[in-house]
C-alpha cells in the first residue's frame, strides 16, 4: 500500500502541474488576444494614415505644380517688364536727342534771321 500512496502522491503532483500549465496557457491566451486586438487597431491606424498620406501627397503635388507655374509666370512677366523699361529708356534717350536736334535747328534758324 506504500506504493499506492506514492502513486497517489505522484498523481496529485501531476494533476497540479497540469493545472498550473493550463493556467499559464490561459494567461498567455489572454495576452495573445489583447495583442491581436492591439495589432488590429494599429493596422487600421496605418491604413487610415496611409490614405491621409496619399491625399496629402496628391494635394502637395498639385500645389507645387501651381507654385511652379506662378514662378514661371512671374519670371516671364519680370523679363517682359525689364524689356519695357529698357525700351522706355531707349525711347527717352532718342526723344532727348531729337529734342536737342530740333532745338539746335530752331536756335540756328532764329539766329540767322
């Protein structure tokens, strides 16, 4: 009967070890579920952020293209304006010279009378 008692002791210890393992497994399963839920939320956040990023990139691309078009128009306008200024300066120089020539002719005509 001593063997029976020893066998019963081993059996009780074995059952306790199995119960401990089941408890640890259940704890791990709870942690797995929590982390799977967190993973799912993170994946959803990534999806939402990726969509937002795509929209921002598209908007940014359009705005940069518009800005570049403004830069081009401004540069062309400034170049045209500089040509107008140069032409105005040339015209003014010609007019002064012509005025001087006319005045010289007028003065010469008056002094010969």
